[in-house]
C-alpha cells in the first residue's frame, strides 16, 4: 500500500458522532474545515488499518506530513488542506499534532492514567477545535474551553467504542488505573455485556467526562462568530446527553449511540439553547459578525 487513499475506510464526515462543519457553519469556512477533516480521516484510517504493519502505517503518516508541508510528493488527502492553509495564512501545526496522535495509536495500546489519556487528547482532539477557532478568526483565549470540549468528545467516542477498539486493534483507551481501582481488566471488554467491575469503570470515566463538559460550557458564549456559537451549543448539548447515557448504560450490551433522528432532536435543542444565549448578548445581531 503506497498511499493513504488506499487505506481509506470509506467513512465520511456525515458518519461521525458529532457534527462536522454542519449547515450552521458559514460556507466560506466549511471548505477549510472539511479539508482538515479529510486529512484527519485519512490519517486515522491509516492508524486503524487492520492489516497494515506498524512500519507501513508510520511511513504513510510521514508521507501525509511531507505532502502537507510541500517537502514531499503531493497527496490527494493532504492537498486540499495545504491549499486552505496557504489561502488563509494559517500554520499547519494543528494537523502535525494530529499526526503525532495517530503515530501514538500505531505504537501505544494502553493508557496508564486519566492524565496520560488527557495528554493524548491534547494531540488527538484539541487540535480539531483549535483549527476551527483559527479558521473563524477567534482569539486563542477560547482554546481554554475548547480543549476540554474536544477531549470530552474524544473520551465519549472511546467509551462507546471500547469493545470494538479492543477486539479489532487490541487498543484500550480506558485508563489502567481506573480499571484496576474497580477490579476490572481489559480482557473483560471481550464479553457481550460489561461485568460489574468494568461497568463501574466506564461509569466513573463518564462522570469525569461530564466534568470536562462543565469546563467547556462557557465556550459557545465566548466565541464571537454567532453561527459557530450555535454549532458549538449543538455539539455541547449532544455531548452532555451522551455522557449522561454512558454514566447509566452499558456500551457493550446496550445502545448508547443516538440515531440520526435522535441526534437531530438533541442537537436542535442545543441550537435553541444557543439562540437563547445569543439573544442575551448585547448589541450583536444574530448571524452577523466581523468574522463570518
């Protein structure tokens, strides 16, 4: 396999658990965000490929980085983002951080603690939110609330996919110290339903995720772009709903994910919540911003 394109899973932005550049985002920003998503999706598919060897995965990830920088041959998964960064005068650092996270996915299969997992999320999740904020011209002070939101989205995905990650890739994002504290082990992820120790571990991690979302709650009110504020409010509301479900349910034996209709309803409630917040903003008409 000689290119990241050959490793693609076929998954697209509409298949994600949370909105990616939805209709709420202004069209002038959507193209850049989707270019970033395409790059990230390609790198993720390389890292998660079931048959590629580790050295092959690392070589493909290196080629993506070289194509993005212009130091290597062009790549169709990197070229749209390279052009978008050039047009907007943005640095590629967030994409490079993502590549570091995917290199970790190739070589690291266990996380010792919540802190270690959060260190991973600083590479695998935070750059996504930071890029979106940069595209909208938002101040870097918004990263303070964006980082915990992105980390929460990442952990929610980890908890929902914990059995599949273990069975397909022998990869466990559930911190080993949390599992040990509840008398659980990674091998329990192979069962059809969670044992009580494993379920206690998952619920404890869901509660920590809810704490991340509380830290992220000010974000939608902090961003200046009204349309982005609505998108963030929808994502925050979806994440809060899923975290509550994970704190009560068993992702191995029960449905935790939301279908498209349910996601639309919950996200719509988030938009309404965001509208209420926007209406409370002084002297800023909805949908009008210097950064739109």
